[in-house]
C-alpha cells in the first residue's frame, strides 16, 4: 500500500510534465497550502467516494483524452489510497489541488475576462478625466492596461489559495470544522472581495500614475490583497467558524488497515488505470481535419495538432480551433498569443457588419497586430461562453473558435467580411 503514493507521484510528474508550470506562483503556493489544509480523521474509515470519482474521471479521459481528466483521476486515486491507509480526509486539500492547477488557471483567465472589461469601465468612470477603450484606461497622458495579471490568474488564484490556508488554519486552531457547502460559500465571498480589491487597486494605480514594472506597482498589489481581501476574509472566517463550526468527536480508537482482497483489488484497478492514462497522455496527438465554419477560398490550409486549422495568405492569419463538445476547453487567443510574446491591449466587444466579436491589439515591442475572435458553427455566431456552450449542449452542435489576425483594422474588417460572405 505504501508504495502506491510514490508510484502515483512518478505518474504525476511524468504524465503532467506539459500540464503544469512547476515554477508558477500558483503551483508553489498550492504546495505550501497543503500542510495547512490537510487533516485526516484516523478514527473514521475512508469511504469509496474517491475510488468511484477516479474511475469516472478515467472514463471521461478515455472519451476525451485531455490533461484535465487525467489530473482529476490521478488526484482522486491518490486521495483514495490515503483515505484507506491513513483515515478519512477533509475537503480542503482537494480544493487546493484544483486551485493550484491549470484547470483553475484556465477558468480564471477566460471566465473573468468579462469582469476585467467591466472593472475597466467602472474604474474609468470613477476617475476624473479618464478615458476607457476596451481594457485600456487613458489618464494624464498614460495608458493602463487591465490584463489577466490585474483581474485574472495571479490575483484570483492567490486569493483562493490564501483563503483556503486561512480556513484550514482557523479550523485546526479552534478544532471546529465547516461543512463543504459553507466552505464553498466562503470561497465565493473571497472571490467577490478579490474583485472589489482589484477595482480599488486599478483606481489607485491610474489615479497616482503608478506604472507596471515599478516597486510601487507590486506594493499596491500586495496592499490590495492584504487590506481588501485577506484581512476582511480572515475576520469573516473567524466569526463563521466560531459561530457555525462543528466540533468533531475524537475517538480514542484508531482505524487500522487490513489489506483484504477487495481493498487490494480496488487499488490495483486504479494503479492499472492511472498507468494506462499516463501512457495515453504522453502519446503524440493525431492531426485531424474538421469542417470549417467559414469560407477558406484564397487561403493556404494547414492542419495542426489539437484540432487546430491554420489559414493564411498575404493579408491575414486565421486559426480555426475546433471544440468537440460544450464541456471542452478551447485554445483561447489570449492564452495562445501570450505564449508567442504578445500582450492584449484595447480589448473591446464590438459589432462589425452585424456580427458580434471581440477585437484587440496584439503588442510585442514595436510590433502591433490587430486581431478578432468569436465562436461559430456555420449557422450561429456568439462571443459569450455561456451562449455557445448552451446552444451546443441543447442542440448537439459543435462549435469552433475563429481567430483572425491582420496588420491593421481596415484589413481585419475586410478579411472577416470575406470569410463570412
């Protein structure tokens, strides 16, 4: 039994080597959070819940072989092994493992995108003489870009992980424990405080002309996190845990593991499944061609891995990123172009020729490109994550993310009009 955890760790680092950024702040903070949040009740027998959750995630991985399902299956297998060997485990470490993973990073980057635009608009209206254009606030001759670092990955992940550390630390201090529902509710409050804290931070940065890359810019971020998020959240958790937290009756008896046949069989099944999943996850992905939801006449077509089709000519570069189903993640432009060294500026929600889309400027040093993106299936076009996913789920239609990039806005508008007509 004890050998299973080291084996799972080997599968973790081998199979997910391209999934995690091992040096990211979120991953390192998550590792630091695990000792504060993990607790075992040695007097209570671990259930089979993580066994079935691991198998379910493994089946989903076989149907949709993505890193996310392999990761979820693997951490559930590790949790099952720990529960049957040590005792029943609390919920907090599983929440930490989710928050420190790229799963939460993807969610924070994409689903907080509309929030960033709203924060920019609100902050611009609060500042005298400020002008808002997309995610850029212009004030006193300076431009301030509200990017994912301001209201996305870094602050959201940090706030969630710090919130879990606070909850875990206070629970251990007072020996009072919250239900899973109350814990989730507190994390929602932490997210709301993070939004408010970031709004105040943006207003202060613009009002006092504190530019990115300076010491004061980082100091302002830390102050906002501590004063407007962690301090009120800590006081709230202190009150809630003392008020509604329940004391666990600690029995003197210790749950001892007897390696019975069914127990060994279940762990053996999970070990085989995780080994197969790791092998599948490390195999090269096939390049598959899919039907395009637009007209590709006049473009050279190149099929790339991960369901991506590239169209290009002298005027534009087009990526059509096929999304197999409504529950799949997509190769979002804000993530893909970031890997090429570009940053997004002047991100706006617009309507061109009756079509709703997002437009932005891609900036890399002195190089500036113009890009736009939307979701399409050949019949319908959306920019809302909820809208296209709901239509895909309700009608069984498969969508693609269309990303068009050109050297200037006039060319971009022309290319998009040609692609859709």
